[in-house]
C-alpha cells in the first residue's frame, strides 16, 4: 500500500483503488468480492493509480517547499497583528478601570454631600468656566488645544489658557438664575459641592495619564462628571467658549452610560394643529434633542403622523430602525427639519406604524437586542382614526406581543407639547400602558430635562452592575479638533433601593494611540466596528414597582404627571433626599471671578 497526502486524495488501501474528492468506485465493496478484471481495465486502473500517485507527490513536494516560505512571510504579520490587538485591549482595559475608579470617587463624595465641612469648603471653592481666572493657568501648545477665538496660535504661539491642576464647573444658562451665574436650585448647589471632593483624584489621574500617554506621544485629555441635573465638572480647567450653552445630558456619552443599548422610535405629530403656538418647531427641537443623545449601540426610527403615518427616512430609504451612527443621525435630523404640518391627528396610525417598524427590525435581526422606547409627541388632540380605547388596546396588545415573541420590554413615553396642549389623552395613554407622561412648555428652558424621562427609567436597570461602562463612536473633539472617543459609566447612590441615578463620569481619549498601534484610520469602518462591539455589552434589566414608576412620573412632570398609584412619600430610591439645612447652602460657588 502506497500512502500519500494531498489536498484532494487520501491514503489508499489498495493500489487498484483511489479516493478523490468524490468516490469514483465502491472500493470496499469491490475489494470484498474480488471480481476478475480484463487486461484493458487493469491497464486503465494502473494508469490511473500512477497518475494519481505522481500528482500527489508533486502536491506534497510543493506543500513542503512553499509552507516554510509562506510562514516566513505570514507568521510575523499574524503575530504582529495579534500583539497590536492585545496592546489595544490593554489600553482599553486601563481606560475602563480608570473610569470606574472615578465613578467610585464621585459616589463616595456623594455620601458626604450634607456634611458641614463639605458645604463650608464649597463656598467660593469652585471655578466657573465662564468667569473665573485659574490659579495655575498656562499657555497651551498648538498640538494641545486649538481655539479659534484665540487665533489658532496667532503671533504669540498661544492657543488658549488652561489649568491642569484645577477643575471647572459649567451650568446651562437656564439653570444658573442666581447672582453672578450661581444656581439657585438646592440640588444643583449640593452637586457642585460634593463633586469638588473628587477634584484631587481627577488631578492625580491627569498626572498619571501624562506619563502613560507620553509613550505614544499623545496628549492626555479630559476627565469629567455630568450630573443628571445638568451640572458639569471637568479637569483640566479651560474657559468656556460659549457660556451657558453646554449641557452634558445632551451628549451621547451621557445617555449611553445611563441607558445602555436600546431601540428608540420617535412618533411625531405633524397635523395641522401643530402649527399653532409654534408647536411644530417645539416637536422638531424635542426630537432632534433625543436623536443627538443616541450612540452607535442604539437603533432609531422616526414616524410622522397626521391623517396617516409614514416613516421619516434617511438616505437609505429603509423601513427598519437604523444604527445611530453620526452619519445616520445627521440624515434623520435633516429630514426632521424638513417636515411640514397639515391634516388631522390619527394617534392609532402613528402607533401602528411604530410597532410595525419595530417588529420588522427585530425579525430581520437589525435591532439593538435590548429595551424598546417609543416616544410619542403631540399637542394632544385626536381628531381622526380609532377612539382612544382602541389606541390603548393596540399599544397593550403590541407590547405584549413583542414581549412574548421576542422577549422585548417596551416602554411608552408620551409628551404634551405646548402650554395650550390637551393633556388628558396623552396622560391616559401613559397611565394605561405603564408609561410616563411629560408636559413640555412652549418655552421650556430645560428641554433636555423634560425629554430625560426615558433614559432615567433605563438607568435604574444599571444600578446593580458595578462593571458597566459605555463607549461612543469616534468623533472630532470640540476643543482639539482631533478624533477621539469617550468611555463613560453611570454614577449612583447605592445606599437606597433601587440605586438613585446621579449622573455619568467619563474620560476622553484621543485616537492617535489606536491609529499608531493598529495602523487604522480613526474614521475607518474597521475602527467603527470595534467600538460597536464594545458598546453593545449589556442590556439594562428593568423591574420597577408601581411606586417606583410613580416616582419617575413625578420627576417627569410633578404631581400632575402621576397616576394616583402611590403617595409622594412612597418613592424609594427615585426622589433624592434633601440635606436638612437648606439655609446653610453657600450662596456663591465661584472664586477668582471677573467681578473681583
């Protein structure tokens, strides 16, 4: 028996028979019966055998000769690629660990928010991003920070001033109503005070980051905390270019860490009545506000309805939910801005189209695989289509279907847009479907806060996970104009049940190091897929009692938004407890201000 190796042929048992990729003969059967062969048959078999043998020997020789040569070229490349991937994993792991350490610092600081020492140190203890002069400010190099207002370096080579030892605080102008841009809300003041306790850790972290990133010739970036109430603290300290315009709750890194991956469907009323009192503009602004907060771990669709409903498409023209990449979000925002009002108001059509899009997406496995949020925005007057009872039946039947067939938890959020909007129907929809209703004023100064009910609910599903962090799609940093990404983690008061959501900590990182190690462009599809995988790790598990849901309704719209299920004293872990001595809160948080 002559045995040989090749791609298509195997070791033979008898020289008379050979096996190919398909069996030419029933060799075992013929070997058993030993049929006599004619001379011509014997000659043909011998020729076939020797031809096959020669082919096999040639293939074996080629394999032996070529394999070492191939390995010499491919193995070093494969090893180098593996080493690069492992190095990136270590970098990512370090960033995530640092983010979680910062979270622990802020959570520990929160436990001290009501102490006399914390409040006394807080008085004139923070630097305002708009009006304070930093104690250790220095001129930044052109490769560190580019600020157009400073002339991009100008004649003196100075782009901007910053302070690597000091954190600054920013508050949206709508929330800074006191003297010298101080907040008046007690919780905002408390937040400024307790987050000051985390400044030492933020400073030490930056010093360590300088050492670590120096090996990649990369500048370290910002570390920060965005509170659920809109306050923002970051280090290093830099002057805000536009005072009062930054709201952390609008940023994808904030919502990604507070809500996890999700499918979001916005259902917008574009009927004729929306032209009254500027409601159409308010609806567009509200929808765009939500879309801007979404990340690559989310899927999104926009439904417009009047007499009938239709899906607002990006350029792809799909009738499915799309991944919330920066490109898709910009296309949807552009489509929303082009919407016009007209026609009657058919609630049923809007919800039907929303559930149809969800089911199509889930069936084709283009979903986030996590929770579902339907955000329904209207002036509240139904003038066409089935009655409210049928609308409620549609919602309850459809949410039950998604739960039974696809194991999806669907939450309904309704918004009455405008002070003159009818509120009965939208509130009834929320109360009858375990949802949340929020009234939105015509000139709501805190539109972000008004639209925040959906991520605050999902945040409750992350309170028990102490390892969760989120990544966002690489984007151009506002200050440095370089590509970067952000890792973030939710912050909770874990002493109550359910844990109380306080906000989100985050760390920025430039993409330069990843580009160096991997040899990939920060905006490449390969890099994007890498962060998509990192961003879809965990789905929040939401299990609320009736009183906890009532507490969220109270946060969304006050007592008016509740459904009469519990008293306000029965909102455990939802409503933050106030410090017992409001009069002792500092009246002025800022030091080194322009007015001094």
